[in-house]
C-alpha cells in the first residue's frame, strides 16, 4: 500500500478534495489560498457596508453589484495574485494561509494569469471606479510577483504595494461597485487602512525570515530586523487610528476623549524605546481630544479604543520578547494580529456605518 503524499493527506479537507477532483486539480485551488478568503471577503465587504450603511445592507441596497465585486476581487484578483506569487516563490515551507503547500502544478502560471485577466473582463460589468481599481491592483500584482520586476523582493516597494492594494483599494472596491461618490469622511476611513496594513505587513514576514533568506529575497522585515519592524508596526497602527478619529470628526459620529487613556498609559509606561510610537499616539490623542471638543455629541468614537487596545496587546509583548521567540511563536502572533484586524473592521462598521 502506497502512502499518500503529506500535502494531500494533511487534513480531511485535503483528502476529500484530492479524491473528488482528478489529478492535481485540487492543488490549483489550494494555491489560491482559500483559507484567506473569509478575511479578504470581510475587509472587501467593509466598503459596501460603509457606502449603504447597515440599514441599506439589510434591505439589499446595491447588493447584486456588491456581491459581484466581492467575488471578482477575492477569487479572481486576490486568488490569482497569490497563485502567481507561488509560481515564482517556489516555497518549500509553510506560507501564509497554506501549511505544507503542494508542489507547484504544471500550469499554475497560466491558470493564475487567466484568473487575473478574467477578473478584469468581469470588472467591466461594474462602475468605472471599480474597473480602474481592479486594473491598478492587477498591474501591482504582476509587478509584485513576476520577474524581472518582482518588487516583492525589493524592501520598501513591497510594503507600499501591499498597504495601498490590500489596505485601501480592497474596501474601496465594493464601495465603488455601489456607484456612490466618495466623500472626504469616508475617504479618510479607507485611507486609514493604508497605514493599518502598513503595520500588519512586516508582521507577516517575521516567521518567514529563514525562507526569505534562502531565496535571497530582501524583504522589508529582513532589512529592518525584527525589533525595528515591530516598532514600525506599532507606529503605523497608531497613525491609522489617528486617521479613524479624524474621520469621526468629519462625519460627526461623536467622541469620548478618555477612551484611549488606558492604551496611552500602557505605551508611556513601557521601559523599551518606542519614541516614534509615543509621538504617534500623542498625535492621535490630540486629534481625539479635538474631535471631542468640536463635536461633543456622544461616545461612539470611543469604541475605537477596543481594537486599538487589542493591537497593542499583540504588538507590545511581541516587541518586548521577539529575540527569544521561535518562528512558530512569530507565526501565532501574526494570526493574533489578523484577529485584531478583523475586530478593527467590525468596530469601524459599528462607528461609521450606523
């Protein structure tokens, strides 16, 4: 009796998939990394919920267009991007959202290119801003993964592509699908996800240090080192919350100036050097006080203190203990940061989509 290959037998889900589909067909699906789809779908749907509000979403306002945009963005664009990335990475160890990846199927490059191009064709069924956003991210995907450009291996450029593409363009996609013009307040919310993802992105690279060194990639996290990457993550996340608070002032959702007192005291009380992070949180706190003074109409913006405290609860211990941590601990911390991202999305909806 011949044992199944480890990548096929790892879970019941994989065993079922390989038995149901012929040959390596299921390997193509795994390289789209469907484990990420729920997170990606949630962040993409955020724009739709901000555009029509929770009441509008409950009544099905612009829902067909939003669902079409969601499928095109998550499966065609994101799935195709991750698959084409796998082709040129040739990873042997675990990668994001795919543990024990299967060997690269023979036609994965053609499959991923067809998926990306097909998504662009389908984008023409939706409003022009969606088509433009898709085209911009399509181009960034190729520049990010495909030689001779392969900006993924150029420290700093990889960071910029991801913060713009995933951070801001992703929720903008379903906003654009509704056809609603983008106002200043909601533009600030979408923009705030740019530094938020700028903080998350280096964290996704920390547990892959050895793999990236083996390939010769010069990722941002490798260039900066773990300590500086974590400090940068903290600063970026605090800057994102400053933008959320500015959006709250513009949209008039109310503010409660004391809500950030606890995380502020936590940061100021740390013995490690976080000068940049302290400066950012003081700026955010000043904006928060300003919003409270100008608006004085409630405490909804205070809810942002919950995800901010979660982010700090993940990052501060990580920053303090990173030297002693093994790759598996860095990976677990990365997934805790993703959970904080999900809570941020939900809180932004509670504050701004009422």
